[in-house]
C-alpha cells in the first residue's frame, strides 16, 4: 500500500496556519515576554531617569559642589538606568520557558538592545536642559558599559541580583575619581574622546549582550 495516488490531505488533517495567525502568535509571544519581564514598568523608570537628568541640569543640583559632583550625579542616574535594564532579564517561569521558548534568545537580545537604546534616548532628551559633562557620547559610553556589567552580573548571579553590578561599578568609579586612577576599564574616568575607554565599555556591553542572549540569566537554583 502506497500513497502515490494521494493528492489531498486526509480528512481532519490540520491545515497549516495562515500568515496572519502566525504574525498574531508572534506578537502575542513577544508581548507576554515583555510583560513577564516588567518591561512596560522599566520603560516608565527609564523615562523618569531622563527626567531626573533634566531636573539636575535645569536646577543646577550640583552648583555648590562643582563639576565633579555634577558628574557623579550623572553617573548615579546612569547606573540606576543600567540596573533597571538588568533586572528585566529575570523571568518567573524558569525551565518551562527555557524548554518551550524557541524564540527566547532573540527576545532576550531584542529587549536588551531596545531598552539600552531607549535609555540613551531618554537621558539624551533630559540633557537638553543644560550642559551634560562630556556630552551625549560619553553618556552613551558610560551607560552602555555599565549595562554590560549588569548583564554579566545577571548571567553569573541571576537577574534579580543583576542590579548589584552597576551599583558596585559606581562605587568603584567614585574611588577611581578620588584616587585618580587611569585604567580604561574604568571608562567614566576617561576623557570624552578616549579610545581605550570606549573600547572597554563596548566590550563589556557586547559580552553582556552575547551571554544574556545565549545563556540567559542564572536561575535561583544555580542552573
């Protein structure tokens, strides 16, 4: 018995999904991912970070402390934005999502890149209120590098603890300013057009994005 003469699908066989249904399913999957990672809330917090930069420049919060204090305020806001991005890598479904979500790596990458771009845009918009120390390119360098540190922390210790990476890096940077360190791995202390600092920040971000895409953040059970 062969199927050589069969021209039609057997009765009751499921028809392939239409392009519209496939698109709807893809959008629904992406939306569920965004909601499970609290990304809508993170978007609001990043907008608030941009508003904080605007307020700091408009009302001269650091006028009594000089440009050094102004730079530390800027770095604190950038570290907070990086921490917000990092925490969104944590999801509540664990191995179930890892096993069933074949698009999961692409969703991780897309969400992280989109949030970094959103954060840069929000802080740059806030910087229109006055003079930003180092300019928008330095801000993007520092934010991107600290986000990379946070993503690497999430891979190593879990997304719920990823915020500790940017916070620890901020503390180290404050010590570097006080001790006049010159290493390019502490890129916020480098001049605006320093190539070494930009390369190190870029490497940190690229490594963080690559590992969070491929590996994901570490689960609470150590996997």
